[in-house]
C-alpha cells in the first residue's frame, strides 16, 4: 500500500481487489476484503478486517463484530447499535431490490439514493411494487 503516512488518519476503509482468470483466459476482478483502518503502530497500518470474500460461495462473510467507524457514527448521531443494524438491513434490502429489478444506470441509482433519504418507506414500496417507476430517470 503506497499511501503517505500522514494521510492514513484520513482513511476509514481499504477495499482489496484481485484479478482472477478463468480457464478460457478471460479475466475478472473481485473485491476480496473490506478492512477498517484503525491506526498506525510503528509505521505499520493497523487494520480491522470486516468482510472477506468466500470464493466457493461467491459471497462475503462478516468476520468482525466491532467497528470503530460504526461506534463513531453511533456517537455522532446519538443512535443505538440496533438502529444502525436496522438501517444496514434496510439499505441491503434496497440494494437487493435494485439488483432484482436491474436498476443500475447512474441516473437511476442517483435518484434512488435521493429518494432513500427523502422517504425510504415509499422507496421500498415502489421498488417492490412498481420498479419501472425509476426507469423514467434513465437518460439514454
């Protein structure tokens, strides 16, 4: 990792990505882990690995139950861990509905993010019942 030491304190997370090759020679990239930067110790970056890719299942395993960043969010927003966990579940639901309905253009994703902060209950209702509503934001 070639990041100047002085900048390490400005980094919250590091996303590791690897290139893999299929037997036919086609390559693809896969995120293999997400780690939280927790500090420096004797010129070595200290990481808290949070998610790791499970190649056999092509899924991510949560391998850490603690996160300094989540603790900071809880403190700053004055919310409980239960609130954070529920918000993460809601965000995961929205992302899964977006994937299911193939809502992926920049314009549509941007509109969905805006909608999430404006009225997330209505957003989830629309994604479940009228996903084509968001296609009108596609600019081809």
